[in-house]
C-alpha cells in the first residue's frame, strides 16, 4: 500500500492470518507525532481543541479540511514534550486512534482497518493486547479499535460535508500569522484560511438563522474563539529550542505553512 500521510509510515491491512500473533502494547509516548505541525480535526473536537490550539482550514487535493495548528514551524509539534509525553489537556482523535487507520484498497472504495507496523508497540511477543486469539478470531480489543475507527470515520465524513458548505459560503479568507519567538527570531505561517468575522456579521438574518439551525454556527464560533490561542502557541516555543532548531522551511514567499494534513483515506 502507498505510504500514508502524516504520522503513518508502514501501513498494512489487518489480517487474521498474517497478524495472528500480533499484539499491540500502547505507550504514553507521542513521539510519532513530533514531526507534524498540524493535525486534522473532526467537528466534535472543535470546542475542546479550541481551548488550547488554533483551529483553521486548509486546502488539499481532496478539498477543504479543518486542522489544529500544533506548531509555527514545519516539522515541529509544540505539544509533544522532550520525553514524548503530550503537553496539553486535549489529544486530537487523529493521534488517539494511532496506530490504526481506515484505508481503501487499490481499485476499491471499501474501507479496511489497517495498522502501522512501524509503531514501536507492535510486536509478536505477546506484549500488550492481542489482535486475534489462537483461533484467529478478533479479540475484544480489536473490536473496540474497529468501533472507534468506524465512529471516527462517520464523524470525519460529516466534517467533510461541513467544510464543503463552509467553502461554498463565501465566508473564508486567506490568513497569515506573523510571529516573534521568545528568542527573537521572526517568521510567518501561511497557507491557511479563516472565517472572516466581518463577512459573518454582514450575512442576512435568514442565513445566520440557517447556520444556527444546522449547527454550523457553533463550529464557526469555536473556530473564531480558537484564534485567541495563537499567542499561547507561540509561547510554547522555548528560547532554548532555537539553538537546536534548523532554519524554518520556506515556500515561495519565505514563510512556513501548515503541512498537507489530509489523511489518504479518512
């Protein structure tokens, strides 16, 4: 299978024959997420994520997606501490479902539960939770994983529909974050969109009511409130980090941008 985007490296369909003796030992380390500065969000996460991280929108080959900004420089997740622990109150579901993901097989639209075999907790020594019993039957752990993945997929599809409506609403505008790190180095984050508060206020009453009735207005408001987290995100960058950091990746305009965060398949 093709390499997945973001945190997934060696993805394989879960198979009761080849993975008969597979176990997964969950760890408290989020080291696998250290190199991504943004992560996809689904609608049920907006309120909790908005309390800690900016929630913005980005265009991908598959359309508009919603992402949480986790860092202001490429390949830098400021929520992953030096020891690999998560330095925050809320962990995005995209990370919580790791090392599992739904993917489509070549020439098929059918979704298959897959596992990232490169995850450090994957083993054949019986450490952690078995995926299948001795007869090749799914264990309770595997059924719980599948249930979580299915629920995530359903909400992901619903969030895609919201993003499509938002993209067609005329409310989005290009945005840019200019920042100065605690040590004095300056930079910018570009390549994302936000809802224009001015355009939102200018909507006719009937359109505002429609947004309210659909629940879209709640998501938009959470997004707008989350923009207050930009300063807190920049403040997470410690002055001591700068000596070890490589120069920020640059685009044509010399500014870092959110990574391509659309999962290959949900």
